């Protein structure tokens, strides 16, 4: 483990990615300790879309709310949705791919057919339809749940391929000869080989969750009980910021989403280079 960590720290991509992502986490978790965050407070004196000042570092939104407060709260919400979606999608994908790929036979065929159905149907269309159907109670957790339940298919296919390749290994055959059950073999002899791969899948699912939340929130189908980065973009769009060229209303949120997703991509790519011997230089 320490050797792998040292190899990761030698990768410039990993160092850059983890530094950016840790910074976003620190801002989301500890930002309210150093900056007064109140997304409901309106400065009637400053007014809508006020410029930068001592009271409002990045100005205000269309309701006179402090924009830095909105960004910190929005970042926390978006990371939370990404985490919920990542956990759910990764768990379902790993269970389906691992069970089908290792067992084979008709079970694998049924699970593979189910996976292909979810792959063929565009995830964004499903998200829009389900989110539109939920008129009330569209919370952050529910949005994360919906995203996770619609994003597991590619994870299942990837894990299935890895599990299938392990099925014929010598140590698996030896475990079978010794009378080990399928569950024991999977937990003790298959899953440990896939942990690094599963973690990389989880990272990409978190990234996908953040982007998916921003996408559906941008069109007005995001959470109703809080502010996210996607909600900030939606409000900027609906209140003339884009057409009026008020860049401060949408550019910072866009940059934060881009940097967060880019950081996770760098982490995933660098980990793949370390864990996959074929990609090492």
C-alpha cells in the first residue's frame, strides 16, 4: 500500500488532481468557519447583481444574496449529490458485474441483458423523466439516488469483464477444490483483486454524479430544498445574467464544476497508470 502511494505521489497528474480536489473539500467543509454563509440573507442596499465590495467579495445574485455564500453552499450540495450517486452506482455496478461475471451461465446472460438495456437508454433522458415526475420533495438525497440508480450500467460492464478474467485463475480453482463457497471465493479471492479498480470506478461515478446534477439543475429539475452549483447556473440563466453578460453570476460556478470534475479525472487517470502494469512507462 505504501509503495502504491509513493508511486502515486510521483505522478504529477495525481498530485495536481488530489490538490485541487482536497482544496474543494476544504472549502466545502470548512468555508463556513471562515466566511459567514447565509444563502437566505438579502442585502437590499446592495441590490441585485451588485459588484464586488468589502461586504460581498464576488458581488450578489439577482436577489441580493452574497455570491460567495451561494458558491460555498452550492459546492457542498454538489459534492454531496456526487458522493451519494457514486456510492449507489458503484455498489449496484459492482454487485451486478461481479456476480454475473464470476458465475457465468444464464445468470450472467440475464444480468448482462439488463445492463445493456440501461446502457442503450440515455441516462439523461431517464433523469429528466423521473425528476419531472417528482413534483414535491426533490431533495439532494433523492437527486443523488436517482442519478445513482440510472448510472450503474457501465460500471457493471467494466467489473464483469474483470471478474470474468479472474474466474479461470489457478487460485480460484484451488479454492473450489478446497470446498469454498461461491460467496467466500468472491469475497476472499476475487474482490481483493478488484478493489483498486472499484475505487477508480467510484471516482468516475462521483464525477459523473456532479455533472449530472448540474445538468438537470440547469434546466430547472434539480433539488428544491437547497442550493447547488447547478441551481446557481439555472438561476443565472433564468434571471438574465447570461443574456446581460453578467459573468460573475455564472462563471465562478462553472469554473468550480469544471475544476472539480477535472481533478477527479486526473486522479483516476494517474491511478490507472499505477495500478495497470500495461500502462506504466
